[in-house]
C-alpha cells in the first residue's frame, strides 16, 4: 500500500504539482484500523506504577510546601506561587502541544510517540475518551517524575518553590485528563468537572473545539485554556513558526492543507456505531454551537 510522504517533508508543500499525488495515496495512519476495546487503550500495572510515581512527586511538593508554610508562617506567597504554577502549566501545555502538532514525526527521538499520539488524536478525536486513566497519563507522569522530582529534592526547604512545583507538576500531569474531559459530553461528566469547565478553571469544550476546526492552528493550551485568547489574538505561535521557518527552513504542519493525516477522519468515524457517532457529532458541531 502506498504510503504518504510525511508532511514534514517541505518539498511537498512547496510544489503544488505534488499536491494531487499526495492526496491520491492512503496516509500511513489509515493503515491502522480503529479498534474499540483495544487492549492498547487499557492500563497496565506499569502504567499505574508510573502514575503513582508522578502523584507521589506532586504530593511531595505539596506536603513540603505546607510544612514549610507552617514553619515559616508564609501562606500568601506559596498560594500565589501555586497560582503562578497553574498559569505556567497552561502556557507550557500550549507550547508543548504546538510543538508536537507541528514539528517532527514518529521517528523523532524521545517525542516520536507523543507526536504520533497527537496525530492520531487529530485524526480520531473521540478515541481519547477510550483510553483508561493510567494508560492515558503514564507517559506524562513519567516526564513529571524525571523533571520535577530532582528539583523537589533540591528545593524542598523552600515553601514558595514547592507551592509552584506542586501546582505546575499537578496541572501538567493531569493536563491530558483535562483535555480528555473537553471531548466528553457534559451529561457524561461529573458535575464538579462541568462546573470547573463552565468557570473556565479547566479547559472548556468550546475553547478546545476551535483547536479541532480549520485552520487547526489555534487554542493549543489544554489545562485551563486561559492563555489561548492571548496567544491566538497576538499570533504568538504564528510568529514562532515564522522564526523557526526563517532560522531552520522548516514549515509547521499548520501551514499545510494537503495532509489528511491530521484532518478528522469522518468516514471511519461514521462506522463506529451510534455511541461513537454521538461523540463525533459533538466534536464536529457542538463546539461550534457552544456559546463562546
Ligand atoms: Zn493538537
Ligand atoms: Zn483534542
């Protein structure tokens, strides 16, 4: 079966004569059929151990922040630091999401699996809701453990730093769960989650919906989405894309309209039965209709 040359190959984008050829072949990702109740979506004990390790890292920061606050009678500063950590996590999630959506491919060292996962998410957005909890979070839990635990061990005596770390690491680790909730119908979510989404504390469906609609280059932040408006209105990512292009000659995927790998596969989605079809309808239309 012919394989689509990856859209990261900029020679494709620069030559319009190649566009038809690219559209005539079946993208590689279509070689993998969607299987619900797929064992690949289930959590393993290894996944659960990594999520437990990530949670331990977060709790370590939180505990040290509280103990340090009691000891130093500092309360306002660690709480403010926690709020800054929450904002930082949303911004960081946007930068990371933008990077993996636009650059690299499955063979990219360290990030190849994440790039492929985000590609699949754009192709079949609803599949994100099929993953079990630890299956979905174990990769980011591992990253949180390696990135934050050493800093926690060094700065455990500083309650302000620990307040920031607890909030930032917690929001980063659970960002994928917040993202998942933004793809679930409200009547299937716990009421507390819906309330937090409505209050814009967590990523709302309407905010994330614009990310899955053309031109596929907006609303990258997936913790609260609080940065999305600022980043989109000021064309921050578009400016970064220009910098990357002029410095390295690499075009982001969001500039391309020819690669079906990242466009939602409605044909396959429509074969998934009524429950999944309901999700697809939500993805395709409810976001648009939800008041912004
Ligand atoms: Zn994306
Ligand atoms: Zn999404």
